[in-house]
C-alpha cells in the first residue's frame, strides 16, 4: 500500500484476514476434530506440507515487500535497520512453522512406532462396531534384573460408554489364584484354574502374561510379544464376563518419564507414604505435585500398607493423569512425551481406531470416572467367587452413570447437585463403585 500497489496490497490483506479467520474458526469450533487428525499419519503429512508451502509463500511476500520499500538512501544505518526488520519478520514466520513441522514429524513417528502392524477389525462407519461399551485392559508392568520376565502387577479394565464417555474402572488384584483359563490349549493344560509353572511359582494372575510368552503352545499362531497380551485379555474377559477389545501396557519406569514430561502430576496424598527399597523417601500427606519418581512410588509402594491400598492409589494416579493431560501441557512437552511414550507403552490398538479413540477420550475427560476393585472382603484372592465378580460387573454397568461429584445414591451413582462428602467416599465399601474425583481429592 505504501508503494501505491493498492490491488496487490488489498489482495494480500484479504488473504491474511481470511487465513486468520479460518485458523480461529478451526481452533474454536473444530478443536476435537483437529486432535483426531493429529493421530492420522496421512493428515499429519498433509499438514506438514501445507505449513511448508505457507511459510515459503509468506516469506516470499516479506522479502518482496522489502525490495519494494527498502531505503534508497545510502545511509548504512537505515539499510541495516530495514534489513534487520525483514530478517526478524521472516524468522517470526519460519520458526513456528519449523516447530509445527517438527511436532508433525514426531506425532507421525509415534503413531507408526506404537501402532505399526496392528490389525484393524473395526468398521469404518462405526469404529466400535455398534457396541454400547468398549473395554480396555490397562496394564502396569514391572521387571527387574534379578527377576527376569514381565510381571503385570497392575491390571485394570476401563469400561467406557461409547456414547457418553462414562467410565468405570474394574481393578483386579495381582494375587488372584486359580484363575479360570479361556477355552482351548490354556484350559486343557489348566482345567481347574491357572497354577503356574510348578512349585517355584505360586500361580497368580500376574504370572499369566509371562507364562504365555514362555510357552508358545498356549496361544498358537501368535508371535513373541503378542502371546502374553492375547492370553491375559482372554483371561480377564472370562473373569469379568465382558469382552476386552484392546490392551495398553506401560512399563513402570517409563511411566515416571511420562509424568516428568508432563511437568509432574498433582494428587492428594491421604496419609504419609514411605517409599524406596531402603525406606529412604517419604511423601508427606497433603495435595502436592509429584515428580515422575514420586508418582511411581506413590503408585507402587506397599510399605506400611498392602496390595489393595496400592490399587486404590493407582486408580487415583490414573484419574489425575487423565484430568491433567490438557492440550497445552501436552504441546509444551510434546517431544519428551513422544520419546517416553515410544519406550514405555505397547498396545494392540489399530491405527484406524485412533481418531475415534481421541474423540472418546474427550468425552471421558468430561465425566467422573468410577472404580470398583475386587479385593477383600468382597473377594478372597485365595478362593475367588468368580460368579460374584461377574454379577457385580453386570450390576455396575447396568446402573445409571455418575452425573456429579458428591453423595452416592443407592444404585452406586452420585446424586445431581449433591455436595461432595469426602468422609464417606474416602473409605468406600468395595461392594460398590466410587467416584474417583471425590475419593481421590
């Protein structure tokens, strides 16, 4: 406009305004859809290319404008200031574009690394194939040099309503004994329940995963690394009486890295927790932000407590991570999160279901997650009542979902508009589900 090129100036300004309006509209009205596109490698590639084209075009306009309006004076200061301003403007365009392209590359790499080779049984029009609920097996795995193999010390099934996102977590103790095995080779070998590999092993639920990996005949046709998850999913499905569609397993040490990448996680520590192999650490009571190492010990420490108290803390930790993993936090630490995720997580989720899963996760964040753990006195881990477990699962899933944090109605749900009662929810009966938002603080 300063050089009287009015048509070109108006055209460039119009393009700029339209582009700005388009970006604001997409970010406000279609933000959930953007997250879905972020897990599709094809769209990630398209986005990276579009950003590159935009950056080149915008930089060209800046340089072209500089050539038109640069000082004709031979004064070195004037030329230097104008050239410096031009370089700064180009950097303002290129730097965020390069950063966005880097995030796109990392996102594409994570998707390909975690979900490569997973088969997709889903229907394109309905990713959940008409199911009212989809069930995910969430596994926390632990290993150590002096104890080879993988022990699934934390096992939780997240049952999610595909329409509303209402979620119930079913916690299974690692020390369940005589677990009924699925039909086929597992049941043929263990007709009266899983008893382990002999006198050296107690035959607990947390041994099923590694037993399948060590005995290929248990899950014919499955390669290494797939047998354990396949058999554990079928076993847990039989215990709860609901189909488990997918699993996600996280290594305990990797979990600490993910929490650190998030910048920590804020939880309420009800009672002081001693941690460390030699009782060298202490988590004081109170609401505080935990580092990755502290969060790891918060979820795994059994000092002065037991497996069942630990299971409750693990649910609170999972709830806190879900609620606090907001888009800004994820974006600010995306590179470190991506690196930790690739090392720590394994899953059989197919790529095709990821967009629907992202949309479903947004619904989950807006609901109150409930939890029911099958621990004593409801269930005896040495002699479990499998029929009771399945009956409780069916009863809980048929109840009206929680709609607000607060008092629990007779059917196990929270009453609308009720005032939170921390005293009643903090020590819930194991026979009914509890709302994690109220029980965990």
